[in-house]
């Protein structure tokens, strides 16, 4: 059954989870954990989203993000792509390092923001890495210090008290409470999503971008962007190029000229791919999987 597309609206809160491919450790060293945080900081500055909590484990990470104008899919694409490029360069490898789908759950902010922050900060405890949430690679310590240039702690701590000290003490006590929270508790229901979509208008639901199509396609075919733009005619590269052209016409508002410029091929080359009746059949499986990935992003 096809996955439902993720919607975007200003103020949407997402619990984002990324995992290493096949459960592999992609944040094994302190340097790698710090690098992922630094990249996330760069994109926070660029796209102006809020981050209320994070936790970086060895093989996965949690982020609690509230978006503004830029969709969570674009934010996470940038973060994942840059980290993957640096990781691959460090270890002289190629291909994707994360599971192709990062998971993001649209959350009820008013009712569950504090509980979600606790859920994320409790991850090292659940994994038996630490006995308390005092873990170096989470935002728990930002809340304890009541000081962060990265995490948006002020509005959350204000819920615990008007003075800094009393707010931090109340937050610490709350973190000691034994509380079980499940995904279904904080996820926005399908009915509520329909109401949101009606409220913001169907015309405001974001279509895919050509960069999304290219990014998902090169991950699927496990090729480098430079191969795609080099004019190579190997079967894999040719199929990837066809996939991008066809999906760009189906999922984006881009013109043939824009597609040709992105792929560094002629406009006539784009038209030729679109005019061939058998082009879509040759790449049917790739097209189906990549479309699902983009819809879920």
C-alpha cells in the first residue's frame, strides 16, 4: 500500500529518526557525532527551523524539529547528504550510509512537546548506555545549563517556571518521572491531518523539487552525482537519468530547460526521453520506489 505523502505547513512539529543502513554504526566516534550536530546547526541557520531536542546514538539519531517555510524533507535531505559525503570521503567509500527513508512523525505540539523531549533524552537510558539522561550527545545538558545557541530551550523551560533555577529544577524532576509514551500517543491522526490540509488549502501542499528527485535517484542507483552529469552511457547511469527526467515531469513543476540544466544534457535529450514510450517501462521498479521515497520525505 503506498505511503501517504508528508504535508508541510508553518509550525509543523516532527519527530525525526535517522538510522544507519542495515543498523550499521554511522556515528560511532565522538568526532562523527559532533560533525552531525555541526551540520544540523548549519542547516538550522540556513533554513530557520527550530530544534527542541536531539540525541545522537552510535547507529541512529533523533531530532525534534519545528519547521517554518522550508519542509522537513528539504532540511533532512541537506543534512543527510552532506554528512554522507563527508563520511564517505573519510572512509574512502561510496553509496548511501543511511536507510533510504528517514522517519518523521507529525506530532501534536501542544499536548506532547515536553513528553517528546523527555522521550528523546531518555534514549541512552533505554539503551542502557547511561543510568540517567546525562548523556554527552543529547540536548539534555542544554536544558540543565539553560543556555544554548542551538536548541530552542527557552519556550520549553518557561513551561516549568518563570525563573531559570526553578524551571531547570522542575525540568530535572520531570525527567525522573517514569513515563511510557508510544508513537500513537503523540502522532497527529489521519483525521486531524485532513483538517490541517483543508485549513491551509490544497494549493499550499508542497510538490517535490528537482533536487529531491535527483538525490533520491542517485541513492537508489548508488551512483555519484558527477557520474550523472558526466555524459556517461552505462546502463545504470542511463536508467538513472531517464528516471530523473520522467519523475521530474510527474512530481515537480520544472520545465524541460530546468531539467536539462540540472542533468547537464540538452533540452532535446530531455524531450527524447519523454517521447519514448518504452522509457518508463524500462525503469518501472526504480520509478515506483523512488516516488514512494519522495512522497514519504
